[in-house]
């Protein structure tokens, strides 16, 4: 089920990566939260997860992995993007 109104942004450095998901509706927020809960067990490291406001009435949930030497967080991000039906990640 493509969720075209959810915007994904990914940033990565040597042992750090983050995925930010911008959404508009409560239904999208709930879907994102459920997807994060289902996918984060794919990584042995606990992520930092936080939310906030973005421009244009959107809100955002961000998932960050620190000290991810084996880059396990990438598997989580791929699973989240696939499960949400996001076709493009910036």
C-alpha cells in the first residue's frame, strides 16, 4: 500500500545513520509507529526515536542509530521503507 504522502529522508556517516519520516495525518503517524515497532528488532542496537514539527503542517518521526559499526540500521531502514510503500527516499 503506497503511502505517497509520507516523505522519507536518510542520512548516514561512518557509524551513524538516521531515517526521518514526515507525515500529515494521525493515521500515517500510527502506521509509521507500528512499522518502526515491527522493524527495529532487525537490529541488535536500540535506536533513538524522536518526533517533532516540520514546515507546512507536517510532523516527523526520526530513527537514529549511533555506533552502528556493522551498519545493521540499514536493514531496519530498508524494511521500514518497503513496509510503508515508500518509493523514493531522499
